[in-house]
C-alpha cells in the first residue's frame, strides 16, 4: 500500500529541493548593493505622505464586496451551466435563490454609492 505513495513523495521532495535550492543559489550568488533608494519605503511609486494607520474610505471596502459578488457569481455559474440539463427544477430554483442573493448584494452596493466615483 505505501509503495503507491512513493511517486508522490518523490515529487514533493524534488519540488521542495528545487524551491529551497534555487532560493539558496539566489541568496549566495546574488548582488547585494544597498543604497538609499532601495532602502526607502515607497507607496505606489512615491513617498508615503500620511500616517500608515489612517482610516480608509468605506468605498474601498464596498468595491471589494462588489468584486466578490461578481467573482462568486461567475465561479458558480460556469459549473451550473455545464450540468444544467441534468439538474432539473431543483437546480434552477437553487440558482434562482443564489442569483437573488447576489442581486440583493448588488442593490446594497448601489444604495451605498459604491458605483459612483467623484
């Protein structure tokens, strides 16, 4: 029984060996030239101009929720569409409930103003 797992173990050992080996080679042979530009913190290509603990506008979180809504919709609609003929009315009903929940989330986003940028 254990001999069936030997190829998997070999694959894991080779993968870990390559990963650690290449990191080690890069660390040992890589150039280490530190200057002020490399050591300075940056944010989006320019110097940070405010405190890093400032509060974000709620619209950033609303856009993230909007992304999750549409990302989940696509992730669940593709497999459902593949087996649509085999699901019957139970599958159609469950997808209708799922899409209704997504529409409720979308309406929430719309009411909160996440789709309007100034």
